[in-house]
């Protein structure tokens, strides 16, 4: 899906930043939930599915 030429382009870099932002947002949202310990947070992370 992603080759080296695509990742070197501005669009590829934007795609990587977007993926990283989605993952970071998931961790942030889970960390804001009440009653979730750090051990459970890493086990029960519902990550974003990439198409």
C-alpha cells in the first residue's frame, strides 16, 4: 500500500502524521476515562483500524 516513494512525498508524510495523531488521540482518550489503571489501559486499547 505504501512504498518508499510515497512515504518520501509530502502526502506520505502527512499520512504518517495523521496515523500517529489517531493513535495518540486513542491513548489520550483512554487515559481520560475514570477508573482505568495503566495496566488495563494498555491491554484494552481499541485502536483505530487502518483501511
